[in-house]
């Protein structure tokens, strides 16, 4: 209570003109503090946000355009073959390719992977088949050893595949 009494005594000792000047000074200091600590940072944040808003709106529009494509990819992954069926699926798919007779072996490996070995295969047909496997069936090419043959455009292959849900690991056979 001493502080309050001291302030009252000091305040009452000032003349009305001095009180007005002190109140005006306090109001000016309060206004400056409000501006420096509240209004100015708020205005700066508003300016930054309004500058980034067009970019965020463009990103949102991109996401909206990609939504149907993402849904289609999710359906494809859900329809991807189970790990046990991958060897059978690759045999059936390879049988429909122009190089079906060149496929020497398709065997199941641990961890749901499948290994394929082939003799002379047209490289362009091989690339088209790999793209088809990835796009339509969700099958990934984990590793591949390609050996060029003497005939231009023909290669010998030793490839390892995995289904959509199989873990990928570097250095697979």
C-alpha cells in the first residue's frame, strides 16, 4: 500500500497542466508500444502471407487435379498381385510378349521376389514389357543384368522383380 499512497501523493502534487502533459506522454508511449509490439509484426506477417497465398492456391489446384490420378493408382496397387502369384503372373505376361520363346527361366525367390533369365531378347520389346508390368500390374524391377549380344538390338537378361508390396533392397540377386 505504500507504493499506491506514494503514487497518489506524487500525482496530487502535480498541477493540472502537468497531469495533462504526463497523461499525454503516457498515451503516446502506450500507442508506440502497441504499434511496435502488436500492429507492426501483424502487418509484416499479413504481407508475407498475402505474398505466399497465390503459390499455395496453385499447389491446392494441382492437388485437386491429381486427386483422380492418385485414386486410380491406389486402385491399381490394391489390385496388384499377391506375392505368391507373382511368378505365375510374370510367366503369363511373358508368354504374351514377342520374346516369349527366349525366356529360359522364371523362378520364385524369398521375400516375394521373382527371378527371370532369358536368351536373346529384343531390347525395345523388353523395355516395353517392363513399362507395362510397372504401369498395369504394379510389378517393380528390383535389379537387372543386361548383356549385349553380337546381333544389334538383342540382349541377354537376368532380372529380379518384386510385387507392389515387397520391400526393395539394394544388392538383390
